[in-house]
């Protein structure tokens, strides 16, 4: 996903910087890097944003859907 596509997806989904940081568990500098094109957007982030777009999922819905998901940690 290119920086321009990332910024468009973020805008259309209505995600704010704070939403991105919480949803994808990243620092503000990472979000800014994705938007500027200085950091590569991970495939999982691209896929998540595209799925949000095609399913018309907004920031609040994404937060609710992910509220009980915990990262899988290696044993």
C-alpha cells in the first residue's frame, strides 16, 4: 500500500491518529511514517484497512470488534 492509498483509506474510514495507534498498537511516529511513505505499511495493516473500506466499518466499530482480541504470544 502506497502512502497516498494509506492516507485515503484512513480518511475514508474516519480513523484518527489515536485510533491508528491503538488499533494497530504502533507509536505515533510509525503512523506518520506510513502516511509520509518513509515506513512501509505492513500487509496486515493494508488488509485491515481495505477490509474496513469494503465492509463499511468505521473507527468505533473497529474498536468494538478488536476490544477482546489479545496478541498471540509464543510460549
